């Protein structure tokens, strides 16, 4: 029997990333949230234009305003990897109803995604709300509002 060719694990991982459900990615990463004060763990995942999934979690700090949101973490991971356009978003939390992004995260999502980008908001119990960045942030502020751009 001839030897099997070496498997390209990086390619297989990328393939898995492209086919993995964005909501599953957010659900999986949610467990890594650092929420010792509120106990409210949030997971987020964004899909870049390349198809790659980037994940983020909320990270609390004893000085509450210094924490970060899950959506911001996922966007930061995407930008750190060299991408600047997201095409899909998922956010999940253990809450009675799907939790929408805060105002700051809505603006961050609008910075990197078009108004038509689908956003799935979900609970760990299975409730789901499908919306778009445009619906979350109508009248968004963007570069066209600035004179010097």
C-alpha cells in the first residue's frame, strides 16, 4: 500500500471554519467569556468577507467601564487578521430573550458591515431573532458625514 500523503491541517481547519455555523461558533466561544462580576457571558462571531469566522467574548473588569463586549472582541480579531469587512454576525447569551448589541457595538458593526448584513441574536435556550445591521442602527453615522474624508 503506498504511503498516504500528509494531510494539510491548516486547509482542513479553514474549510471547517467556512462551513461551521456562525451561531455555533458564538455558542462555543461564549464559555470563554470573563464575567466574574455579572455572570452574564456573551459570545459573538463574525464572518469576514473571506469566509473566515472570528470570535469574541465579553471581558469584564472590576472597573466596569473598562470591560469589552463580545462583538468588539470578534471585530478586533477580524481586523487583527487583516480583514476589514464582515458579512454576517451572531451573538448569543443566556438570557430570557435575544440580547441586542449595545449602542457602541452597533456602531462598530456598522463600521465594518453594510446595512444589509444579517445579524442573528440568540439565547442559549434556542430563542432567535434575525435582523440586520441596518435595522439595529438606522441612520448610522459613517464617513460620508465627515467633510475631510
